[in-house]
């Protein structure tokens, strides 16, 4: 994906695509990134780590930068979503291993109010949010647009 992004944007000298293989974004200095984009990532990271990345997104944003990311809010209104809210996780994992013969990818949520709190505490603000449509209705998610409000 990085290679393709570089090829498609080769004519834009000021655009850099970076693959971060670290557990943090410490290789990126504060306030120097104009655009952060994360979709289908945070849902696979346990909440404390996802919240850490949200703080990092705000930290690395330039004063005119924009972060766009998606986070799962909660299980959706489908039968599967309802069961996910009612049945304890260890029982769900046991069922999935028995049913599918393997452990399924775990999904993690960061509720909307928590996203707002973490972003605000990191020195940012949510300027817009959009509920995302999931065809299966298994999960409710939101796409957030965030700007930095203070210089760290």
C-alpha cells in the first residue's frame, strides 16, 4: 500500500508515506503532520492502546493538520451485536472457537464520548463526526475529523 501510494503521488514532493512498525509514533515529531488517516485499524487494538494512538494522532498534527479516523462505538443492532453486548467475552470466544474451529479476530470499541474526552485531553477537538453504515449492522462506528487546538 505504501509503494502504491508513493507511485500514485510521485508528483507531490511534499507528501510522504510512512509505514510505522513501532508500538508508538515516537519517530514522528510533534506538530509536523498535515494529515493522519486511520480506518479499520483502531478496532483491532485494545482500548488503552487505541486511546494512546488517538493522543498520538493529535500530538503529531500540525496547526493546520487534520486527523480522520474511524472507531467502533459499540456492537450494533443485529442479533450478533445484541449477543455481543449480553454474553461475556470468554463465553463468546469459546463459542466462536467451537463454531469456526479457530479464534476470530477480536473487535474493540472506543465509545463516542470517550473519543471526545481523549481528543480534548490531548489538545484537539472533534470538528465533525459521521456515523458509518455497516451493511451487517454488527457494529456501530463513527468517522471522526479532528484538528489540534493547542501547541504541545
